[in-house]
C-alpha cells in the first residue's frame, strides 16, 4: 500500500497501463524502444486511430506492456485498468465487470454484460455463457478495454463495455522467433511451469507470411481437498495455440486467416470452504473438474479503395464445456442422506458464425465515417444430469408402494435423478455506422447508431425425481419452448474540443442493450416466474479529458460518468433452489476514473489508475426469501479501485540492461451477490508484486515475486441454503523466473 500512496502522491492521478509506448523489449528483435510517451494506435474501434484521440473511455495494454508485467491472463492485466473489476474464480468462467454494470459476480442467467472479443470475433454467447475464454497473452499485439456500452459497434454483448484481444499479425519482411519458459513456486501450493513459442516465417517476402504460436501452461494448485485427500487439487493446464496467414497479392489488398484453439483444464474447482474445511481447503467426495475448449476460424479481407477501406470478415467460433460437481450436501437431505455421492454432470457447447462487412473512410479528412452490416447466428446446447449410485433402487423402494410399480424406474432411470436440457438459437442482425465531422482543428462532433433485430429461441425440458420434488403441482417431466425478439436502435453522440494540442475534452452519450431470452428451469405453481425475460437497456453519459504535460513526459486522463440502467435482468432463485432470470427495478451507476503516466527522467516511470464507483439499486426487489433494498450496492461494485507501478530501467547504461518493476493494487470490499441468505463480501485487499529483469547474452532473465505479502484476498464468493460458504482467493505468494529468447 505504501508504494501505491507514493505513486498517487507523485502523479496526482491514477491511470491505466495502456497510455504509452512501452519501454520493454520489442516483440520481434528484443531491442528496447525509446522512452517516449507516443500514442498507441488501436483498431478496437474498427477505425484505426490513436487511443487518446477517441471520444470515449478506452484503455489499451500493448503487447510490450503485457511482457513487462508478466501478464498471462485476465487477472494479470484487467486489475490495473480503471473502471474494471475482475471477479476471479474458476478459470474459464470468471467475469469482468465494467463500471459496476452487473447483478452477479458469477455468470448471468442470460447474456453477460461485458463483451469479450478476439480480433473482433465474439467470444460471448446469446444466452447463458458456455464459457468465458481467457486467451493466453503470449505474442499479443494489444488488448483494448472499452468502458461504457459498445452497442453501436459490437452489439448486444457489450452492455457495460467490451474487451478486444488483438493477436500479433504476421510480419511480411523477416523471420522472427520468440521462446519463453517459466518456472515458479507458490507458497502453500504446488510448483508451476510453462513453455511458449512463436515463429514468424515470410514465405514470400512482402507478399505472404505465417505466424504460429504454441502455448503450454501448468498452473499448480494451492487448494487442498480434504474430502478426496488430494493436496494442491486445483491445478490448471492451458494448452493450445494459433496460426495466422497474411497474404498481400497486390498493393492495397490484405487477406488473412486465423485459427486458434485453446483448452483450459482445471482438475478441481478452486474454491475454499473456510467454515466447513478451513483456509485453502475444501471438502468434496470427489474432484470437481472443468474442461473448456475454444476454437476460432476467422477469414478477413481488407481492400483499399480510392474512397475508403472495405473490410469483410467471416468467422466460425466454437466453445465447449464439460464438468462434474459434488451436489451431495445440497440434495442429500432430500433423500435422508441415503444417496452418496450425488453428482451433477454438465456437457454444453455453442457453435456460431459471424459475418460482417464495413466501409471506413480515409483518416485525416474533414468528415470521416464507418458504415457496416453484420449477422451472428449462434446455437447453444446444455445437458445437465444429476445422479447417484443406487438412485433407481432407492426411488423404487420408497415411491413404488405409494404410486404403484414402475414409478421408481421412471423417476430415476439408470440412477439419474434429474435430466435437463436447453437448446438456444440466437440470431442477431444489424446495420451500424458512425460519422465524425471536424469543424476545424479544435471542434468535432460524432453521431452514430445501430439498428438491430435480435431473436432468441429456446426449448427446455426437465425430468426425474428431483423435478417431481421441486414442482407444484408435482410432475415427473416438463418441457416448453419460448422465443424473445428485440428490435431497436442504439444511438451515440459525442462532442470533442481540442483546447490546445495537449488538452482534449469530450462529452459522450450512448445507449446499450442486452438480449432477453428463455429461462432454463420450468416455473411451477409454488414457484411462479416468467418463462422468458426481456432485454434491458442503459444510457451512459460521460465527460472526459486527456492532457499532456512537461513536453509529453506526463499524461493525465480523467473521466466522470453517469449510467441510468432500467428493466434490469436479475438472476434469482426459488425456495427449492431453481435459478431463473427476470426483469426487476432500476440502478444508477456513477463515478470517476483517472489514470496517469509520468516519465520524470528517461529511465524512471510512474503509472497509476484510480476509480471511484457508486453503483446502487434505485428500486427494491425480492430475491428468493430476501429483500434487496433501494440503495443496495450492486454485486462486485467496489467503491475504490486503485493501482500503481514504478519502473526503473538502465538499458542504455549496462550490457545487462537491468530493470525493476514494483506494482501495487487495492480494491475495496463489495457484496458478492444478491439472494444470499447472509451478507457475503469480496475484495478489501491489496497486492504487491515485483519483477527484476536483466539480459544474459541473448536471453532475458526475469525474477519475480507476486503477492509478496501473501495475502489471501477473496475475489469471489457464494453461499446458498444447505451448502457451505465458497470463496475464491488470489494465488498465494509466488516466486519464479522467466527466460525469454528472441531472434
């Protein structure tokens, strides 16, 4: 915390790790880039432009900055971006919340509020998320975090904001390679290791090149499962890679094809049960594994025309999830604890195609524009099975004497107590555009919008003894089909004023929306809820400024925002434990985001970011047996989020080119969710990390210590009736070394 106070005091304001040209080795050659504060150009807005000229809140973490931080996943870089809270939990299902726009710190019952994209290819789903892929950051070009609704350019999956991962593109001019290996040891846990590689090969100089990346990570566990007797049970393996081909047959024409596959395999769900088991411990009758697979195929054409650039993309994206959970504690009492163990098996997948075509004008004109059209068609399928050894025999013995022969066999066939399925088809079509008119060198106005037509069709079914026990009137099976259609227009308008070449201010207003959809579980007389839930919308208003000082050695950004969120989608639960979504109430989110980057001398840099957020309900509502009052803080909406870093680099004074980085971050406490029977919180901790790097001939060696003070801060938590408190915590103190070789 002392480091963070020092950084805040020196730089006066806190910012994101994206505002400068980074002072780390370049990805291709290993040579150091000059210590300047040049602007980073991004394509996440679909119109290439310097990030600091955009009339909106955007933070860009460059690939060099990712290397400097040693970042590999969401948790490593999102926690330093203002306005963002990362609810770290199970790898592959952890959510990022932007500006507090969420009513849960886990998965929404329907579509999430933050959009995730890779090279603009959507990694989100139209309904309940199959997965939230956390793509490894090795050989990334940049990661752009866009705060506030991004409905105009990205559609329904970006109610609160969007995160776009931009992979490094092939270099047509030369051969490059990058090899990286890491070994680390975690306090109270197992060792970790990783091996990564990149090779860039120009097959035809200036015409055709391929870039291939391979990833393997084995993140050691630190949670002991005393029920299974497995120490450090929650290990995670991440493996896969990508290949991209870039072809420029003639001047002005670029054709690229990207293939990516990544598998995230966690051996045991990494939560601790502090009351039932103890710190860093859980107790289940068997491991709870999760496997997520992500596959992307993307074909893209960029054609330079005399009046603009035509871009056409076609993508095929797949996600799959398999998991097994121990539900003995939750359902065992229904059967007099005679059935053990009781497991929940899940098999889900989504397959989608996305097509987009757009035309962008040349930059530097008095009037610039972007117009386009898109269609996304994604199908999801979920299968859940709850079973226990001897379930059919139990059902026959208990219920056949009451309801007659054969009831037990029908209620628990093959020892399956419950079987539910959900099939969803989401079809989103839209035309969109933005136009900016520059009155002169100082004033500019932007108007834009998206006209969309979205339809979600769902068919769900449930059958088995648990269905019988949970419904009223009691039935063994239930099924229904439903559809939810949304049509509308999301506008956007901004006004920009360049007060001086070093001072820019802007005002922005835009609207976001999110799809409605079908509920997974069927309603009943005793637990009535609607079979579908409607879309929700919000209006975002913000004022921002970006400034440069002292010959561009200091950059400051400050943004204030106000969000009016209505008809909110809320995930609730019935008294019998069935989850469903409905629309309840309104919320107001407002706050301040700021960031700073300062180079007092070329070798020294300070960086910071700061967020104040007030996100509360305007109207009360019932969640299960609880009442969420007006003024209740939204889940995960920490009031304070502060991060800072200081780096000192002697790259021009020594053959070793040593550098040191210290980084600290703090997040205040926040409720972990609605509907819990007792208050449950997360956050309220700070983390201090350090890295020391030097070159030994052609190899860069980095020694790092993450979470130096060994804090066990809670990043996510849940507690439902009949189950123990579950908490996800940050990785304990980890010491390691990374070796990088670049050619």
